[in-house]
């Protein structure tokens, strides 16, 4: 998976999320203010709700809350 950290601008970051969605689930634009990223793993689905500005401005991996924890348990995520 690509590094989605602080070095990417918003357009590059969005393209990487689309790529991740295409490879492992989906990434959908839901109007001009909402998106959904689904990464398919196991039979448990964890759903998160994020404020995009918060995710983007607070560094780190810029993935949905708990992404690494959820992935480490083999669960699916929809954020």
C-alpha cells in the first residue's frame, strides 16, 4: 500500500485512496462533500465516520480512524 502521509497534497492523497479502493474494495464519491472507502478483509465490518479536514490535517497515515488496528485483526473497514 502506498504511503498516504504528509508528503502528498490532497489530490495525490485522493488518487491513492481511489487506487486502494480499486485494489481491495471500493472508493466512491458521494456527492461533492462525502466519500466512502471500503477495504475488504474478513467477515467483520467496522464502520467509521471521519471529518476529512481532521483526517488530512492531523498527519499520520491519513487513513480512516483505527485502520491499522482493524487491518491487524483481519477485519473489513468502511470509512
